[in-house]
C-alpha cells in the first residue's frame, strides 16, 4: 500500500476528525485530503511527475505537512530539508537528487535563490508560502494559489515499491547522503513503531522536532497512519508554552531527545504529574543518562518512558519495553516488531553475550541504499544469511546481555585510542552525567603527542558550581586511570547537528580551536 493512501482512508473514515493542529489553524482529515489533492494537481500542472524529487524546505508548519502528502500523491519523491540549511548545502542536495521543484517559505527564499545561483541543475518550479505581510517572493509561485487547483485524485500509476522519500543524513561524517526509502519501507517502520507504542486513533501526539529529522517526520506519518491527531510546534525553545499546549490539547504522546529532557529537568517548580494527559514519552538520538531517566519518571508518574535506538537508514532498530527500565536502565532494548537485530564481529559472525561487536539490522524498513552513492551503499548494505537479502551494517558497536537485551557502546569511528587502550565515550559520559552539577556532556578524543589521544569533555552545567579539577576527581573515583578525562571545558551548550543531535565532530573541532 502506498503511504498517501492512508490519508485518503482516514478522510473517508474520519472526515471531521482533527488531523493537524498548529498555532495558526486546525485541519480535519477532510481538509488535509482536499488541500493535499489540490497542491498535488498544481504540482503536476507545473511539470512534476512520477519519480521526480521535490524538496520540502520549510520549518514545522501546516504547509510542510500538506506538501509531503501532496508530493506522494503525484507519484513523486519528497525530500524534507531542515529550515536552518544554508545555500551551499541546499545547492548540493538539489543538484545531487536533481530536484524538479522546491516548496518553501518566504523567509527562506533568499537561501533558495542563493542555492539556485550556485548549482548547475535548473529547478523547474518553486512555490513559496506568503510572508507575514501577504507578499509572495519574487521568483516563486504563490503556495496559496496552488491550493486552488482541482480537488481530484491523480492516477500516477505508482506502486508501494516506488521511492517515497529521500531523506538526507545530517552530514556528521562528511557530505550528506540521500537515504532512499520506499512506501513499503516507511509503512513497515510506522507499523512497527505504532505497535510497540500502542498508538491508536485516540492519541494526540506532540511534535516539536524538525520534520527534516526522521524522528520528527515519523510523528506526522504515524499520526496519519493511525488516524490520530498531531499537534505541530516549531521548536522546544519555550518549554512552558509547549506545556500549556500539551494541557490545552490533552496530548498523549510526547517524543523527546536528550537535550529536551535536560531542559525540562533544569526547570524549577515542576510538580510530579504536571502534564496528566501524557500517556508515553519516547527518547532517541542518544541514550538518556540514568539520572535523567529517574527524574523524568518522577515528573511523569503516569506515563511510560520508551528508550529507543535507531538511525536514518532504517528509522528505528530497538526499543526498551518500559517495564524493563528499572532492571536495565542503560539498555536500548530489543529489536522492534518484525525486525531482527544481532551483534557480529569483523568477520560477520555473531558474537556471544557480553562481547562487543557491530549491530546488524534485518527487516522490511531497511533503506534501499544511498542515492547515487554505490560505494557508501555497499559499505552499509551487505549480503545477509539468505541469498535474496541484504542487511544493514550500522557502524555502531553494541553488546547484548544473557537475555538478549542490547546495549549501545559507541560508533566504531567514535572509539578513542589512548595509552594503547580503547575507550568508548559513552562510558565516560555516563560517569560525568552522574555528577549533580552536570546537565549535559560529550566526550571526544583530542590529539596528544604522548597518549595518541587524550580524553576530552565538553560539559554544560546544571546551575550548580563545579571546577574542572573536581569533575576529573569524580571521574577518577569511578573509572580506570586511562579513561579519566585529561581536559574538561565548560560550555553554555553543546554543538549540534542540524537535526538536533550532539555532534562529536563539531565538539572535537571546537576543542581543537580552543587549544
């Protein structure tokens, strides 16, 4: 089944039910279906056809949600681009995927025009939502006018093995790569996640995460698949305003990333149960420190907390059932439904419990590969146990316990080699996070002429005073000598990728510049 068909089904079965809530309007499933049909017909009239790539370069707004489904309705492939993307990166993406159109906002048109001036690829159609004063930027069609096209279904002839989405990685390891996902891939991922989260049409799901980030994007996709309601916000910059919205809309699902959790836990005056409608919280992007898990559960006593692990190339890999959280707070759990996850050595053989190896994923949600990048695809997708399949080699180091629960050790590339020993940054970060003065921390290797690499850390404080020497002593109490940081620097915030993940590469560059 193609994914846009879920929207049509919901419009038939739940025509008047609220599908989408933003700060400016509310859309029913009937509205959502009609507007996406109209935009799809406008795109086709302007040359978009089955298989074309169309960029959605917007912040979190109703126009972005409509655009994603409209593009699928044309038979084309949508590619969500973070609104903070600069012209050179946008130009690279547009040229790499040979985008036929860009749907954007007035405030982002200077970036679009800057990108179009530096790329050899000609973008056939650009539509922009109006500015706050109702102006349409020069060089773009009026997005609002596009919504006045015919309200009719397009017979594009597409099937569920067609590409639905091209989502570019954050580029934390270099140039961004376009991850190819079919309709079948995103349906399989959505079905699996909504199964273990026990989502239903009764859920009201909050999303403050960028829809260019797969975690944010799937909140929209899963909501539509289930016939639920999505409350879409632009960011988590003003937590109290978000809490007010959660209470107003009776939000049941609250997806988090660790930086959001840290912000919540820094706030004063929050009482346990202050958001009583929340049924579950979920976390991915990085593991939550055990101390943060404890404090979140105190604040949300009636909610289940799901620790999860995934990567763009397959959306989600594992989840920890909430009932296991007390027994295994450091685990990211077991394979999600309809997925296999196993740990292998460098020869591809599965390793026994307690031994560290690379995590490999097998399932219907695994990507088709990277857009026009065969070398990178071959590195990630390799032959599996059966002659008809390829499995995803994640590049992440894991170990499993005797009961099969998985534990993230670190990325292969993140391992620090110091004094001839190998150090996983996550182990050092866990000790730093256990100190009450530490809100956030990232650990990296710093070039050292004697040690090879020294252990370095960037730390954000919780508000309590502490010195570098005191934190080093704290680490020395809990870690082997070779794992103790040699350098700790304090920051107001940690460097992030454009999808909100803490970036070790940027952290390393920051520390090198400060030397």
